[in-house]
């Protein structure tokens, strides 16, 4: 599974524990936290402070806040690697990919 995940951020709810063998992505949408795209790291008058967007590999945070401008290329590379490994092993596979942001 690659991309955004909205079913919970605790380990028991992550894709790895919901039937996927691999996961690379952010566990919620980009508007639910802050990233390098935002000007400031906090909003002092807000009652709840947003969290820095994490990039998660499996259940391990590998980058926080994630550089959103690199995600499409990283997801593409991870997808190509997964497909190549699965094809080389001659195993059937299912790849679910949910981009965090799309251009309209």
C-alpha cells in the first residue's frame, strides 16, 4: 500500500496490520498536519496544534515533517520496485496506491 491512509495512526490500525505486506505513506491527509510547504510550524491561537506530517515505512516514521514535493516520485519508485520484486518472484500481487495530493 502506498499513499495516504485514513483508518487510524496507532500501529493496530496501520496498513501493515490490516492485510498489506508493505506500506509507505502518510497516515492522514496533508491538511491534517503541517509540512515544509507551510510557512510556520504552529498556529498560536488555535486550540489544537497540528502535528508534523510523518512519512511512514511499515510502522516506522522515516521523515517528519515529510517533504510533500518528493512524494509522487518516492511513491512511483516504491511501486516500480514492488512490481519488479513481485514479478521476479513470479508471485501474484495487489498494489493499492493513494496519492496524497492531485493536480486538477
